[in-house]
């Protein structure tokens, strides 16, 4: 059976390498702010991130951060 191929424009961004040792940290914060600032102004981005995964805020849909007991 022939292996299906992706269109060239999708294959060019594929990278294979050694996995990172950590999933968060300063690099993750910088990356998150970069994406956030692409969608909103600095003050709105900062307010949103300060409410992320907080009791009175909102949950990140892809975070594994546990919810605190009530």
C-alpha cells in the first residue's frame, strides 16, 4: 500500500528532534504572549492571562492544571 503524502505546503514545516525537557517556563510565557498580542492589545492580553486558570477566572481548555477544591 502506498503511503499517503501531504501537500508540499504542509510538509515543509515538519520538524523532528529531541523532545524538550520541560513543557512550560519563560519560553512558554513569551510564546503565549506573542500569540495573545496578535489578537488583542497589551492591557487586554495581560488581564486575560491573569484570569487564566483562576477560581474567578476561566480555565484553559488544554491545560492539565487541576481545579482547586471548593
